[in-house]
C-alpha cells in the first residue's frame, strides 16, 4: 500500500465531543482531520440520520427506537451537548467542499431499513464533495445492493473476524477494501477500527495500512508525526 495511512475520526471526535455530533465533526474538519466515520439509520419517514445505536437511549435525553420516530419527532431529543441528532444532509452541508473524506456506515446489521442504499447514495451524489465517499456496512447484502445501484462507488465490508481468502473475496464482490478489527497480511486495501492505543497505532502506521479509525484523531496525528520525524533522521 502506498501513501501515508489516513486517520478517520470514529463517530467524529468522541474523545472530546459528543459522538456523531455536529460539534465534533466541525472541530475535526477545522483541525484538518483526514476523514470522518459515522453511522446512518433511517427515521420513520425515511430520512437518513447520523447516530450509532438503533435507539436513542444511550446518546440522548430520552428513549425509543429511531425508526419509530419521524424526523420532526426525533429532532425534539437532545444529545449530551444539547444538539439535536444530525441528519445526513446536515453533515454533508458541514463537510461541503473540504478535503475531508467521509466513511458512511450503513447500520443495517440489526434493522432492515428498506431502501436505505438508494436514499443515501442518491443524497450523497447531490453534494459536490471533494473526496469519494467510502460506504461500509457489517451487512454484506447492503453492500451488494449498493453495488447494484452504483458500481462506481467505494464499498468496504466491516467485520470483526478474519476474512479467509480476502483478496479473492474482495475482488469477487466488487468491493474496494475491508474495514477490519484486526490487521490481516493481505494485498487488499484495509482500514482498521477502532484504534486508540499508541502501540497499535504505531504498528499500523509502520505497516502502512490505508487507514485507521480512531476515537482520538489528535493523538493519532501526533503518533504519525513522530514516526515521520524519526524517518527524517
Ligand atoms: O467503522 C468501524 C466501526 O465504526 C464499526 O463499529 O459499532 O463503532 O459502528 P461501530
Ligand atoms: Ca460505525
């Protein structure tokens, strides 16, 4: 793999700001993060919203299932920083034409959001983003549907497990790479999640993986800079 390992903020910058919040995304963009990873679900009225869980219980001031609320109902609830749950459109507006690369995770592993692939791909295409979006999902069927809709986009399968014959697997499915929990010695492009530990960060930067996804991008940037400085001597 050539080029330096890119650093993606896992749900924005949760080490300092509410996860998947506009505040966290804004800070990361203003501070030149390479990429942002975030999670997308559909409301009852099929609006893509940016939140990790299938419910609002953990990250807002109320309880309930996302898909049971319309967007206007969902907008009544507050994140820990008093913001509302962002829509995908709000995040895309914020990113604008900045150089930040997006990794949109389609959260279809527990809920079957009918039509999410078409809705999200169509919405993203209507924005003039500087970098190609990376779409990821734990649900392979979702990525297959995406590929049927538009095979020119970047799709990466998310998995906790070792992927046997990874290079062949990726080629057969028309994926652009894998988002792995554990590094694999493969030719295929890989990004590793969620890497917060200094030792692991150093190891993955030295292995020159395509990307790491981290809760603390500022720490990861420092680790990457220190490796680069040593190489200069
Ligand atoms: O994209 C990597 C990572 O976000 C997947 O796990 O549960 O944090 O969405 P999770
Ligand atoms: Ca995620």
